[in-house]
């Protein structure tokens, strides 16, 4: 079952913004499995604790995380966004 205290973040090549993927506790997959199937192919991602996200969501579109570029995890999803 997915750990709902975790969040997947990555720099979206489609929007040029930080993308945030929350996981559902009803999912049978691990957080890493979810990331591999949702993050675009070849895009680096990072799994963080939900508590690490900024509490103030006023400027959510301006959030950045430059440390994602140093990650080794990459997505495998080859489908375009919906």
C-alpha cells in the first residue's frame, strides 16, 4: 500500500513548473512504482515527505526545487499528459 505521507515532485517538461503528485492510500503500489508510471520518461523525480512542502500555498506556481537535478531516479511514463 502506498505511503500517503510521501509526495512525488518533478520539473514538468510540459509546463516548465514543479509538478506535485500525491499518492492515495488505496493504491496497492509503492510510491516509487507510482512515480515510475506517472513521471515522464527520462525526467528526474524526488520523493519527499508531505511535511517538507511549504505550508503557505499562496505562490504554489512559483515553487522550485533545484535539488531534483541531482537525483538519479527517472520516470518511465511514455504517454503524453491528459
